[in-house]
């Protein structure tokens, strides 16, 4: 079964644009009675360094 998906890149802080994208994906999944998945992958190891890990600890 297809699902709604939100997959932000962990290369910086989240902002309102990220929230809007997640909300639209969630609403679309909800309207079609499907699952909503949050997927965070570390694909860009150059830009997601120790600073990103420190923000996660806050």
C-alpha cells in the first residue's frame, strides 16, 4: 500500500517550509486512508557533520 512520506535532509535546521511539506503529505495520506512515514537518512555526510549531531542532543 503506498503511503504519504516526508523525508527531510538532516543538513540544517528545520524551518516553516519543512513543516508545510510535511503537513501537505500528512493531509494527503489521511485523505486517502494511508500511512504517513517520516524518513530521515544521512545521505550527505559532507554537509551533516558534528554540528548536526549536537543539535540533535539539545
